[in-house]
């Protein structure tokens, strides 16, 4: 549930979303999500939620992506959300959350 709360905090394309992502990173969210994801690596749902959370935290902030990899995240956990579709494409696919498509 903590990962989903972080997803909600880091979601968005507005200018404040970048600040929220940077604040999450400064508060240790990246390291916490990487640790939880690794600790529960045998759980496919946890891998999905962990990767989705990391993708949102590092979205459009390359320094945070680098930090996540240094913390032990796999490249596929921090890959870009979508080519040309932005963060909305992330929501449409439904990675790691129980959110319903609102389109």
C-alpha cells in the first residue's frame, strides 16, 4: 500500500509533479521501494507494483533514475513509462495499481 501511496504522490505531468518526485527521492522513497521489491522478488504482483512505483518516481528526472539503479533497481524497473504517450499511457495500461481507466 505504501507503493501505491507513492504512485499517487508522484503521478502527473504538471510542474509540481517533478517537485513531488524529487521530494520523494530526497525522503528515501527510491531506496525503500528498491529494498521492498528485492525482498519480495518471488511475488509477481510486488514486482509489478515496485517497478510501477519506481517508474513514476523517476519519470522525467534522470538523476533519480540513476539513483534508483545505484540503489539496486534493475533497468526494466525504471524504463520509460511510454514512448510518446506520457504518463497517461502508464495509467491506461494499469501497471501495479487497481485504478480504473477514467477515459
